[in-house]
């Protein structure tokens, strides 16, 4: 079976998110793999997988539900956003190619634009021109600045020439697996997180496949370096962690924890484990999962 993964990001949390996720729970042939939300970011990341047609239908219904429930005119959160459904990436998983994902991204984008009247932009490998590949370029100005930006000639690939009054705009694209990874700092000084983010992201001269920004976690009163690793094999988890620790030490700040948003390829975790354990040779087959071990006497099934 041809399987494609999608990781839609919705500008909401809590009960609103649950109502959107219910769309995927009820969808035939589509599997909800994971979802997480963050109150400070006021954003959720959902991971679903399925055959192209079923996945496209489920995503459309979820985007429709989000447009009915989320009003960006009253939305506040630490994470940049431009749409109720902010971004919808497609990733090839099984018997699917990047071209399949590009085609599917365009199909869903066109339907959302025509039936929901939400402008749709294409990014990453779906982008028609190189200047549209970077999601940050499309999102720049966020919801509040999008009307003026579009009036100035930044036209969508599909749909009206101005944002939806409450749901904004949405970006659709095909890409490789991405890791959303955040590192928390032992400080309430957001400027330190901003400086570290600027130093490690590619746009600032840092790691080639890292996008980063500083975020304040108000409920914990700590600053965070929030990142996307767009190619974990070339900019790895351990490289990111060690670089952030090194930069943080310059300001007398320690790393107090980290978090993974959504799912990540198992190889990324194996690579990090191998690095920190300093293994001279390592193969994933050497890992024995607990449920495969024989049960000792007295263990319950």
C-alpha cells in the first residue's frame, strides 16, 4: 500500500484541538500516530498517515473544522502563525515518492482554496519558485501582516488574493522528515535564547539544516531555543544539543531539559545514543525491545 505521512500544525490547544483530532480518529484508512500541544506556543502538531486519497479527504475535513473553530483575530501565542491551519507538510513513507507528495500537496491546497476560500501557498519541494521554498518567507508578517503583504503582490498559489478573515492562509508542501526539537535553558532572559538561536541556525551562519528561534515559556518562567531540524542526518540531534550547551555556557546558563514535538525517525535517536555512549560500532538490530524479552517467573502477562 502506498502510504504518505502528514504533519498538520493547528493554531490551537485543548478542547479545540480534540475536536479537530476527532476528524482523524473517525477517518477510514487514516491512522492518527501522535499529537501534542503547547499552551505557551498555542500550537499543536498532529501526525497522521494513510493512502493518498483517504489522507487528502481527512486533511480537508480537519482544515475545515479548524477554520470553523479558530479565530486568529483573537489568537495569542509564542509561535509564529499565519493560519488556523498553519502548515500542512507531506512526507513519503511506503511505496510513495516525493513526486507523489508534491502532487498530493497541490491537490489538497487547491481544494482548500476553492471550497473554504482560504489562500494556499506551496513551499519546500512543492514550491513553484525557489523564493517560496522557505516556509519562513511565506509566514513572515504572520496573520496580522498578511493582508498588506498580499496586497503588495505576494499572491497565493491557489485561492483569493487576501487572507481569510479569521482563518488566515495555509502553506502546503512536500518535504523529508523533519524533527521539531526544543531545548530549555536555565534562565528567564529571552534575549539569551534569541542570541543562541541566531548563532546556531543556518540563516545566522550556524548549522546548515537547523531553523531556530527563542521562545519564552511563561508558565515555567524559562527561555527556550525552539528548533526544526530539516535534515537530521546532516544536522543531528547531538550536534544541536552540544552547540546549544556550548553557546549557553558563554552566558553562564545551563541546559535544563529538552522536548520532542511530534514524532521523529528512530535512526535520529540511535545516532544520538551512539554518540553519547561513544560506541565504536553500533547497529539498530542490537536493540532488543522489552516486549520481546522472555518473561521471568512471576511476571504477569
